[in-house]
């Protein structure tokens, strides 16, 4: 009996030693690769430590959260209410176009960093879930790109963020085809508020087949997701076709004050 117990302890010890060894190899390999190909914090440009994933520790501590998910009548909601009858709204962080944390959206939108986009979405989705203000979201709908722009970019950044939010909310289904973009619009970046509204007017349409399916499945409350909320022109135009069939809330990664 003592011999058997001793053999069991030895096997467990070997197993633990092997696991520790493999973890050390994995950590060492990652550290070596980062010597060759250093990862930089997109906010400040500092080299990331091995254990840091997307931001350096200081930039993560100083992250400019909006906290909009935590209280009603927040600035995100008020901006949307000026345009369209959504239920609730939230954005993860205050977005500033030049430098700093604005680089996060740029890396997702133009740099192909889909992992960063999903992380931003998860961070927002988790906070929305914990707040209790977004209970009842049954489907998530990303704001679509025009097919030509999606083909050129290779992906839709709103879809990436929406997938992260879905994970943060506990696995809510993302519906890619409920909305379609029916006209190609130029960039909104350099337009005034009035020009933004005119640029995206009637740019979106609802897919009736998908809407019928969702209604038959009992889906009533939808979350529409985009990358950044500036004037609210794009989001409000995306929401309008849905309002006759669904209750709608909205969420974005960035919010321009």
C-alpha cells in the first residue's frame, strides 16, 4: 500500500514538473519572439511586457472609460435621443481623433487588428452585462459597410467589435445580415454635422426575410453596434429601418465628446 501511494505521488510530481516545464518553454519562446518582433502599446508606443496583451500597464490604468453603461440619460443616450428613439446606449471610452487612445480604433479599422477589436468589444460587453441596464438584448447587429468598401478592407470593424460585445454579454447571437447598406457613401471624417446627416440619409435597409425569422424566434430587443459615435448620423440612420419591427439599443467602442 505504501509503495502504491509512493508511486502515485511520483507520477503526480512528474506531471506537475512537466506542466511547469512546458509553461516555462512557452513563456521563454514568447519572450524570445518579442525580442525579435517587439509589440508596442498603441497608445503610448512603449514596448509591451510579455504578460501585457494589448495596452501597457500605465495606459490600461488611465483608460478613459465613459462609464455610460452604468447610468441612464448618459451623454451617449442623449446624443442618440436627439435623432432617434433608441432605448439605451453605451460607449466604452472617450475617443479623440488625434493620437492616444484614438489609435485603438484606427488599429482596428485600418490596421487589421481584429484581436484588439474583439477585446474592446468584450470589455464593453462585460460592463454592460454587469450593469444590469442591458438585460434582454436578444441579438446584436453590426452597422454594415457597403460591399465595395468591405471588399477593399477585407472585414467590417463593426462586426469585430460586435463579436466581442456578444462574448461579453454571455454569447448573444450576432446577426450579420439584418441590415444592409444600400448606397455607397463617402467618409464622414471631414464633414460637418449637417453634411454627415445628408451623406448617410436612407443609406440602410432592413432585410425582411431575416427580420421575419428573428420575429418568429421571439427576438424583440436588438443592439446595433458601430466603432465610434460622433454626431450620431450613421447610427441613427442604421436604427431607423428597424424601429417598426424591434426595440433597439446601441453601443460603440468610442465616443466623441
